[in-house]
């Protein structure tokens, strides 16, 4: 992945990214230096916000933010949209666990293809940004097999699902190499 | 892109012109980020989004943010993890009732 191949229009930020961006702001308000991971996530978030037209989070992340202190959470909720689960999202997530992804990782990856933006009626995102290096490496390593499995699944689904695609997966550290 | 060389003591020297350009001073901290592509030396400071958020807050809101930040920072790692792991999604077929069917055109 290079800067020229990483130009996503729509990006799903995983919960770990949002958590660290939130905590980076907590540290600023508290007057305590942020951790390297918090800096990494906050700078990646700031960069991605300049190149992507749509920033998404999952419903779970949205619900967590709604229960957090709004002085920190409200701007993040305002700058992102929650994706809903389109039909077959969990079915694809279960297939992904066969590639040794955890349930939590499989759900995030499945949102990348079956996450529904109710407002724009679009499905899936072009890229997922994660703090999880293992997830990104594993996805990259098994991508060809995952793609075959994905194509085998969607070919048997009704028409609107047949156009769905797999997202790119990039870590916050990788995003910083493009800044 | 600047090339840095590791010396015999494992230290690297940042060229003076870069130090001057970036406004670095003795004691400033730089983050070393391990990316799949290699090591990134990253200058700290506040990113644009965080900075814009902070600058929008008035004195009263900053005081409130500090109070809430103190409360959050006093939580244990386990308590913070618990907050961010609420309502984990199930991938089981029994949970599929909330999935939305796409309209056929």
C-alpha cells in the first residue's frame, strides 16, 4: 500500500482508533502527555479526515460514545456516521472466523463490506483504519483466500449484494507514512 | 526524506537544518512509531483536529473537560477496557434479526 493507492473516499475507523483519539483529548484536557499510540491515532484521524468524504464508526462504537462525556464524545459523533448492519454481515463475519480472525475482528472486517450508511444508502467502505497491527497483517497475508471466499459467497446472494467489495485495511502507523 | 545513521552507541543524529526547520529544542520528545514499512520518527504536538476541538472550548468547558479527564484518568486499565467493550456484537445467526435488507432496484 502506498500513498497513491491509499485514497479512500469512505473510511471505517475501528473502535481502537476512536478510543485513542478520545483518550488523546482526555490527556490534553488533563495536561498529561499523550502516549505514542494516542498520538499515532489522533494524527491518523486528522489526516484521514482531510482525504475521505465519509468517516464511519460501528454501531457499537457509536453507542459507547453516546454514553461517554459529551465534551469529548460529541465532536467525534458529529464528524462520523454510524454504519448499520446490512443483511449477511454476520454470515460473512462467521466465514471470516474460518481464517482465524476473532469474532470482534471478523465483525469489523464484515462491516467493511456489509456496513450500511442509511443516509446515503451506500454499503461498505473503501478502507478500514485500525490500531491492530496483527489484524492488518493477517488480512493482508490471507487476502487472496479471503477474496475467493468473498466472491464465492456474494455470487449466490441477491443482486444488490453482488456488487459489494472487500475494503483495504491499514493501520494508524501505516497511515502516518502517507502524511 | 532525510537519511539518519545509527552510530556505534546506537544513537542517531538529526541534521541541524531539520532541527531548525521543525523548531526542535533540547528536551523535546519525539515519538518513534513502528510501522510495517519501518520506523517513523514523529514530532509530537497537537494535531489539527485535537487542536481545533480544544480551541473551540471556552474557559468553563475547559474546566469541565479537565474535571472529566481527571475522572477518566483515575480509572484502572480494566475499567477503561470495560467501558470500550460494552455491547460487543455477536456473530451468531440468532442475532441477525437487526440486519437490514438492501432494496432491490
